[in-house]
C-alpha cells in the first residue's frame, strides 16, 4: 500500500471516529437531559412552572393529562396538548417486540420484604413500576409490612434495598416512628438518618389523599423517592361514600387515584405499596368469607394482590392471590420486634 493510500485510510478512520463521538454525545444528551425548552409552545416561564410541578422529563409530560398541564403551567388546554404531543414525538411510545419487553423487564428492581420465603413468593421481592396491594383483617400485618418496606428501601441494592427514600401517605394515623426505630436498629442503621428519609403526610379525607399523590411528582426526583406507601387506600372512600347512590362517583374517583399512582411508578421507576381493608360476605356459608373492598377497580389496577391472615401468636399467613407472571402460593412469616422475618 502506497503512502498516499495509507494517509487516505487514516484520514477516513479519523472522520469516522469523530462522527461516532458526535453521535454518542448527542445520544448521551438525549438520554441524560430532556430539554423541555425544545418542545413546541414551551417558553422559559412555562418550563419553570412545569419543572416546579414535577414535569422534568419528556416521559412525565408524555403521560400527563392536558387539563392538569394547562392548570399547573397556567396555559390554554390547546397549548398543553401541543406540548404533550411534542414530548410524545421525542420518545418511543409505539409497539415493541417481545424481546424488547424482556430487556426492559430486566431493568425492574426488587425490594426485599425482610423474609426470604416472602421474597421467593413474590419472585424476589416487591417490584418497581408496579402496585402491590396487601389486604386483610385488622392485625394481619399490613401496616407492619409498610413500616418494614420504609426501612428496607433505604438499604443498598446488594442487600435487597433500592437506595432511596419513602413517601408515606397515612390515612388512618397508623405511622409510628417508634416502630421504624426498632426495625432500623435490627438492620444496624442510623435511626435518625432512616427517619429523615421517610416523608410522611396525613391525609384527612379522600380529596386530600388524591392531592398528596398529585403533588408527589414535585418531590420524587428531588428527594430520591423509590417507594410510595398508601396506608390504607380505602379508609376515607369507605367512610365518605355511603350507599349505592354514591358508588359510581366513588369508583371513578378511586380509578383516577390508582392510575395516578401507577403513572408515578412507571414514570419514575418506583415501587408502589398500598394496603386495603376487607369485609365479610354474609352469603358465604363455608370457607373464608373475607373479601377485599374497592371492587373490581382495585382488583384490576393492582399488579400483585396479597391476602394476609393472622395465625397463632406472631405468625401471619401470606397468600399471593393475583399476579401477571407468578403462580398462586402462600408462605408464613413472623412479626417480631425486629420486623418481618422468616418463620
């Protein structure tokens, strides 16, 4: 090969390398930073208002409701639709192959319950980007599991945690920092640090409960939230909507509430844990008459449904009754001072 040919080949390689670097830089910028100012009809003031309300990425806007965006950004609904459509055009929201779905599933993280048998029942723990519902009678450990998850989520990923913080929406005044301290001490964690990373809000009615979830998106990224707990989901709905005449309104409101939670889970890759109350069906003569309240709305929206039942002393029966990918099964855990442990 002549000197001239070698020089041309070297120059060609340099050009290709330069183009690859430029391409990689553009890809990194697209992945690492969603520039909302590039969206149509999205000025500097609008961008600031959107970011203040938690809309910091294309995905958050692409899955948003035009009316909500119009309200928070103080713009017309038509303008909000243009912004949302612009965000959707910048990300892939179309069909994907099953292989692509499998690759995406590998990015799902699991949060440990503290019990190996419970984790095994759940395929490794509670999933991110999913709603896990636990229902059962009083004293069945629904709130105990909520406290345990609030501690475990702060653990390193090597120990089954998500290295994040917690939003705890308390509707029944059941959050107890003293219980968090006991569980944190069992994990040899700094109790003050653990409590500082749990953000608790008491919901005083169903409207307040919905508002807290809507406001959650404003602090999820800022506070590194990896878990949202609602304990319990139906307490206010059950007390405020009485009689069959209010059932349709209650279910519509509940449906919107649950889909807002699911949207947060999908958008920010966080774990959603909700507890639910039960009722006794009077027409059941044989077998267990216990049934979760909330109707088909909760049943369809929850990704995983777990039935908790009290057994002897500190034992609890944990039964997985619904899952999109796991077989039905059950295990037994123990509720101790140290938290949820194996039998």
